[in-house]
C-alpha cells in the first residue's frame, strides 16, 4: 500500500510539472501555433521581419505593395478564429492588429 502511495505521489508530481511546462510554453499546445497574446505583445515598432518571424514563426499569408516612396508589407497570422496582422514599412514593423485576448 505504501508503495502505491509513493508512486501516486510521484505521478501527481509529474502531472503538475507537465502542466506548468505546457502553460509556460510560447506555443498553443494543441495547434503548435506560436500565435499567443504573450508572443504578440513582444512585437514592437521598428522590429525587423526576422525578429518577428523568430517570435511568431512564418506568417500564414503575405501581401506586399510597392508605394512610390516606401514598401508596405502585411503579414497575417491565423489560428482558427484568432488572427494577428503585422504591418511593415520598409521592412520594419510599423503597426499591428489582433483579436487575441478578445475571445
């Protein structure tokens, strides 16, 4: 009986540690998407595309428009109903928009 209690305590400890590890992860554990509010909040004006991709991963879609005096690129990230759009002006973050945190 004591052996069962010890192994039960060990199992509980393992479950708690796994729960903490998953909760602190910067990915959605089910979809493996990096589109989380925590990651989105790390994106700041002036970041490069490489810096954004390191945090959020590759975008779901990309749209680029060459204006007369600058180039505007919009990266869209989607994970189910969640989305984020990162706008670059001359390859640096100029703005962002999301519905994360509203669901």
